[in-house]
């Protein structure tokens, strides 16, 4: 009976319930094995707690740094706007001023992404899941990039059945799809095409973003999901 009970507890432990402890107060090899399992469970709990604290520290540190960076960044933007408003008619100054503006926007975007990444790592993001019409949602996402696509002479299209619906968090799915469309625009040239498609099968709903741009170098393909690569 003890063996059966121990086996059930061991299964719970292997299934992820690390709070389970086995009776290791008896003599014999079985109790020594239970003691080893209990020691491993305790070690695992300590490791998980340490990892959790590390993630919280990282989140707080990135939040603090980001907050401190905002003030000097706002000052740089203000100084650059003053230079732009001076109308010096100096081509070199105007070109560098535009470059500064682009880099400021890029830094602001990086700060926002770092904050989101820290929140994801710390597990502090709660997804707000609800049912939405996929086509209507994708139309809103695509609309946000249509002006840029038109200005750069690129074709951005959407293909999706109007009746397709699924449960998702609009904010975070928009973040994911928006990142991919932005990458597609960054790596396509004049008259290239970016297609956003949605298809539904009995098993799943699939959203695909594809383009006919420069593509990813074969040597880079295996690294694209590494952080900051």
C-alpha cells in the first residue's frame, strides 16, 4: 500500500506538483530513494523561487532605467525640434536633424520593447482573452501600416473570410502581427508586396504574413528567435 501511495505521489511530482513530499522516515532503500526525491523537490522549489526573484529584479531594473532615460531623451527631442524650426536652409544640418529624429523614435521604440520583454519574462502579463472577428481585427492592424506602405511604393494586402472568429487578446496579437508586418516593410523594396492572409481549418486558424523582399540570409535563419539578434 505504501509503495502504491508513493507511486501516486511520485507521478504527481513528475507532473509538476513540486510541493509533493514522500514519506522518507522509514528504513531501507525505498526510504533513501524517497529522501533523494524530496531533496530534489526542495532544490527545485528554491531554484524556481530564485529564478522568479531574478526576473522581478530584471523587470524593475529595466523599468527604472527606462524611466530615467525618458527625461534626457525628451530634452534631445526638444533641442532637435528647435534646430528644425530655425530654418537655417543648411542641407547638412537639415539632413542630420532628420536622422536624429529617426534615431530618437528608434530609441523610444526600443525602450517600449524592453519594458514589454521584461514584463513577459517576469510573467506579469495577463492576457485578456475574448472572441473577436479576425478579419475586422486584421483590417485595423493593416490600416496602421497602409500609409507607410503607400509612401514607400509597396503593396499591402489582406485576405480573410469575414466570418472567421476566435478567442485572443487584441493588444498582444496586434503587437505580434504588427512586428512581423513592420519587419516585412523594413526588408522589402519599391513595388514589393506584403500579404496578410487568414485561413481556417477544422483544427486551427492560421494567420500568415509573407513578402517577396530580400528574405533572410540562410546563415541567420537558425538564430532569428534569439533575443536581440
